[in-house]
C-alpha cells in the first residue's frame, strides 16, 4: 500500500512542469525519454536523461524538479534536495517546486529520525 501511494505521489509530482511546445526539440526528446524511463521505474535512466537536458539548458527549472523526483525514488535524498532547491531558486514563483523541496526536507528529517531510533 505504501509503495502504491508513493508511486502515485511521484507520478503527480513528476508530471508538474514536464514539457512545453516552446522547448528546443532535443529537450523535448530527452524529456519524453526521461518520462518513459520514469513510467518503467528506470530511475537511473531518468536521471541520465534529465542530466542531458540540463547540459543543453542549465537554467531549465522543470528538469531540476524532475531530477529531484528521480533521485528521491532512488533513495538519494540529499541529491533530490539539491535538485529541488535549484529548481526553486530558478523559478521562485513555482509553488510545486517549493512543495517538493519542503516535502523532501520533511522526508529527510523522518529518515534521520528512524535511523537514530534504530541505532538506540
């Protein structure tokens, strides 16, 4: 049940700000490929594709947000936080990026709390 809920939540968060018709064709191509990797839960491939988008357009906030989603799915919370933070800095008015960033910070605190409890 928890896995289904997480998958649904990631699905919603990933789709936010995915692609527009104003993007260069290579960004559209890489974004579509990343989304297909996401659908197949091939998170490392999604990370690779979002990194390629960012090499083309390093100021493209949606790619940082979606990169954060992929990192989070891989359990790389610190990398996800960094990606979400960059997305938020690039597009300060985007409430979805801020939401992802805050939610991921909360997740880190929960994970850290669980780790402390297991060490006691």
